[in-house]
């Protein structure tokens, strides 16, 4: 069984990119992970790339995407990440909102803490969705 998960934040440059990466890391072949932004910046934050590199994931193949680019996919879960009123409604069997601060202007240790929090939340989500670890 393959589970389709979408992670949404505002710029699709930090939080949702890291969540997509962790879903791929933790879910492997059992996950189709996507990310998008309500107002995509068009670039991945270099900090996200650097700090995901620390855990062995290369974000260079990722890009900042809009929700229109993932239209038409039937998602099992959609997770919004601190985009407040600008979070769009995307149909899914399960919806969650993770109130995560945007780490783009944080110092390195605080950024790592957000990264590690996202990793744990993704692990929990995948377990709750019934994917093998």
C-alpha cells in the first residue's frame, strides 16, 4: 500500500520541504510525499539544504512548488504547517495542522530543533497512517 501525503507551508522553502524529505526517509517505498506552498518563493532556503544535508538528505533535487502543480492528486493526508489563514483547503482523507514557526530567520540551533521536531512528527504521522517503519 502506498500512502500519498502532502505537506503545505507558505513559501515551500523550509518546513514543508523538510517534511517531504523526512517522509521519503522514514516511509521509503510506502510513501509518495509531496510538498507545496500557498505563496511559493521559487527557491529552497540554503539553510534547509544545509541542515537536511546534516542528516544525509540532499535537497538539491527539490524545488519550491505551488499548489496548482499538485492539483488532481488524491491525498491520504494533508499537513499544513503554520500558514494560518493563508493555508489552503486541499481535499484529503486526513488533515492536520502543525503549528510550526517558520525557521528561515532562526539561528542554527533553533533551525535544527525545528528540523528534528518535523522528523518526529513525520514518524508519528506515518505510524498513524499504518505505513511500515
